[in-house]
C-alpha cells in the first residue's frame, strides 16, 4: 500500500472487544486511526469458511461503533493488489483523508 502513497495504518494492535462479541480482546489487521476505517485481510488458514460468521459479526460491531470495514481475501491481495490499494484509497478519501493514491508503476490499476 505504501507503493501507492497510502498512509500507514496501525497493524494487529489489540483492542477491547465489544460486549456482544463474547471476546475481551480483538485484533484488527489495519486500522486507520482518526479516519474510522479498518481493513481486514482474510487468509484461508485463520479464516475458514465455517468461521466467517465471526468476521461478519465483528464487522457489524465496527459499524455500530461508527467505523467501516473493508475486507479482502488472499486472492484479491495477491492477484489484484493495485485495485485493492485503489479501493482502500477511495475508502480513506471518503473518510476525510486528503491524500491521493498514485500508481506504483506502469500498468497500475490506479492509473
């Protein structure tokens, strides 16, 4: 994401969980502090399909708390990294970020 000029977010920092989650501590993959945006990255090993409801539940909790979540799987991140960066940039701009994502090179999807 840095190659596209996006700001750095806080990565995998523990946070207090909401009472409805049944957990006391939760981790967000990337939180853009002050912008109300969280990016979650789902790998098949840690996020198997039968536990996907937990991720959706946490996303809903974030929405209730006033934040928004963008969620990506391995396929998107590995196969379309520039498109993912563009979408994250759009989410950040919608949240008030004044920066502009830029192409990482020739053929970048942001261009």
